[in-house]
């Protein structure tokens, strides 16, 4: 069968690539035309648009790029009609994908959605688009299934795919000594910095993270760099600070670090699954953040806190992301009861996310539905 898959961010590329791999096992004649990234391409996806051309974060940034966004939507519709897929699989990226879902339903195209929009956080009315336009929604957070049930919308929850990914990656991680040797690092405990993969995150968040460096002389600070940026991009921000920049070894860094500062998003959950005591960090355009605070309906933005329904990981947002608060949080994360309590909470997270071939189960369900209709 011919599948058209749309993912607009690095995390979507990761999860979509694993889904493509499993779909190929279920459907040996599968072909994929994709909006995504290098991971999807490696699984045989023909990339129409790379996510680097698509990622705009924040209300102001989205408004500033509306012309580009609408051009991409129009092109996407034309491309889908031209290639006539048997199924459209939308992965996260709700601002774009919900519009495509609504349109695709009108064209008689079968729509599957993997990773729910945060309808439980804001714009709850978007549930209606899912109910009317999506044949099946596959959610990845345990509280989402009862949320949709409240709206008389049946969805599938097979667990969170990151659990499978992290468990597999843990088996590949080299020893601490080998890790230090590989990256030419001294034998000092590590504080890891993960500022994100977008330009505005690098500019807004990393400078505040770096303010902690001088306060912990017995530790080394290591940045988990995104492939989105060059070494020069990081060096322009880190000039004058004693930090190391590491690319393409995020999971090993999370595993071997003593504590970390992590930008909000999927990386928060990844860090928790690797057992990294951390504080969530977020800063952005002041107007965008203020608008978000006005419309958002949840108490926290971090996935760990949302899943546990408690303030387990401290969230340092905007003005809270300052030198005093960062130092205070890191001090508690490096030693003591705060660190121990957070590690205990991570064990609970592991159980709630139900690891066990999540991508394979979703691929099997999509193919089963397509086969059933075909028969």
C-alpha cells in the first residue's frame, strides 16, 4: 500500500521512522512519501519536505511565518492528490496536521493520527476535528485515553514509544570511562545542558543555562547539541564559558550525567527514562509566552509532571529561568533528598508508559484496518 506520512519536528521524525520500519514488516509492498527528516528517509521514506523547513515555535513566530505555512499547506494538498495514497498518517505537528486531516476527510482519504495534539491542554474543541476526520487516533500518554472517552471518542493507547526506544538504547550505551575517552572529557561529574533544536531556543534558553557554569567548579558542563546547528552556532553562544559541545550522543550523555537542565518537550521524558535528575527550562518571546499562559489549561508543561499529575520536575519558565533559581535547583539535584525523590518518581513513570513494541502494535492496527476495508 502507499502511505503518505507527515511529521514536522525531530521527535515526529523519530517516532514516524520507527512506525515506517514496522509497517514494512506488516506490509511488504509498503511505499512511503513523507514530510519529515533523515530518520524517515533511512527507513525508505521519500522526503517531500524536511522538518527543518517546517518548525516554527511560538505564536509570534507562527504569525511571522504564516505565508510560508499556508504555502506549505497548499503544496501538501496538491502533492497528496497527485500521489493518491491508500492512507494518510499524521504524526503530531497539530497546527499543520489537523488542517490536513480536515481537508483529507473531505477528499475521501483515510486518515490515521499518531501522537495526539494537546487538546487536553488548550483548544479542547479540536477534539471534534479528531472525531469527525480521523479514522483512528493513537495516543501515547496514559491520561489521554480517558480524556477522549469523556468526549465520546474512542482512541488506542498501546504505551509510549519512547519506552521501547530508551530500553533498546540503554543496551548500547558504553561505559562512563569509554564515554569520557570518546569525547575527550576529564574525569569529573557531568552537568548536561539540553537547550533544544530550534534557533529561538538556542538564543533564548542556552544563555541562561550557561550562567550556572561558574557556580559548580567541581563539575564539567556538557551541551547535548542538536544536529540542526553547526559547531559555530553553539560557539557563538558559549564563547567565554568552559563548556564542551557533544553531537549525536544525546542518550549516552543523559545516562552518564549527574544532573541536567533540559528544555521542555520530548527531551524531558527522554531524560526521565534515562534517570537524569533535571530541571525543566523554557524561555521565549515574551508575547508568545504570555499568550500561551492565557490559553493553556494545564498546571504544568513538562510531560513528567503531566503524567504524574504533580510538580515532580521543577519548571523554570521565563523569569524563573534565572541564575539564582538555576543554581538552587542544580544544587538540590546533585545531592540529597530532592534528587532521591525525583529518581523514585521516574520509576513510576516507567510503569505507566507500558513499554512493549508500541510502534509494531500501531503499525499492525493500521494495516489491519486497511486490509479489512480492502477485503
